[in-house]
């Protein structure tokens, strides 16, 4: 068939096509290449926007997770005479972990969440952007500041992050009324920089990356590590905030 010519009605086509003198024409190679180039250009333009949209959606989910956790902690304190979760460290010896670690404080908020929360169903305790091996931290992304179960005097006597778990001090219950700066004291937050990849990622023990934090007043804020005030160990470490529960981690 010669494309571009009037259809020869001896070729079996529909009667309507023959009657109308239909002209059949295919794409030329140049036209196909132009279409492919346009599609490639559009993908190049749109893909970064799609990646940004996905990253923003993960941050929204992470923020929602922390808000739900904040509500659970509020309910816990209401039922516990106004005191925050407290237990003697380590809360588990096989495997070993401490209350401030996500898998450590999980059982205290579990009764106040809408579903059973465990390693197989981490629910709101797992950030959707968390890249850690699920078995490493039992699918928990958020850490609880130990300033909420140690006195300000105890916290001010610790000047090395390693002492938060190698030589734990006796836990002392802290009351909601003891928080001096609720809008500036981190209660719970992402341990690693899930929304901005950094290497190595040392969690609260490095000045790189960004993390979502739940403050004692219930607000959730996405912060760069460098915007957090240095703690007793000279790191953006909410575990060792200067003056503990009476101190401030962030000043807008």
C-alpha cells in the first residue's frame, strides 16, 4: 500500500472508507523520534516533582504518626497522675534496650493506640521514610527523651552520650507540670535523618540531617539538627538537654 495516496477500492476496506476516499498515512521516523523526545523531556521535568511530592507525603505521614503518639502519651499521663512513662533501664536485657529507644517505650503507649503495636505491626511507630533494617530497631523510628524519666540534676551530671546506656542512673518519675518550656522541649522524635540521607547517620549524636520532633506541648516540627541547641554532650541530643525537663532544645 502506498501511504499518502487515495485508497484503491480494490483493496478490501469498508465501503464507507472507499466511498469517502480515505487516505491512510502512518508516522514517519522523524515524527516518532520527536514524540519520544517530547515524552522524555516531560519525564525529566516531572520526575523530580514526583519525587518531591512523595517525600513531602512521607513527611506528612511521619508528622501524623508523632501527633498520634503525642495523644497516646497525653492519655497515659492523664491515667498516671500526671506523670510521664518511667521505668528502670534497661527495660529489656534479651535483647538489650533502654526506655528511651523506640522499642523500649512502645508498651507504655500501646494501650492508647487504635491497634496492637509490635514488630510485625509497627503502626504509627514507624516512619514511612525509615531506611533502617526492620529487624534492627524492631520497626520503630522514634526515640523518647530520657529527660522525662530522670531529674534535671541527674541529666546535668551526664556529659557523655555513651553514659545514657552504659551506666544508667536510677529513673525518677517526672510530672507534666515540671516541663518549664513545653513548646521548646523535645518529648519524642525521629532518631535518624529519614527525610534527608546522611552518611554516617548517628542519630541525635550528630549535627547533620533533618528530623521530625514532637514537643511537650503537642506540636510537631521538622527541624535541621543544626537548629537544635547543644545538649550536655555538645550534641543536638534531646536525651541530655541542659537542665533536663526544665531546659530547652529549640528556640524558634
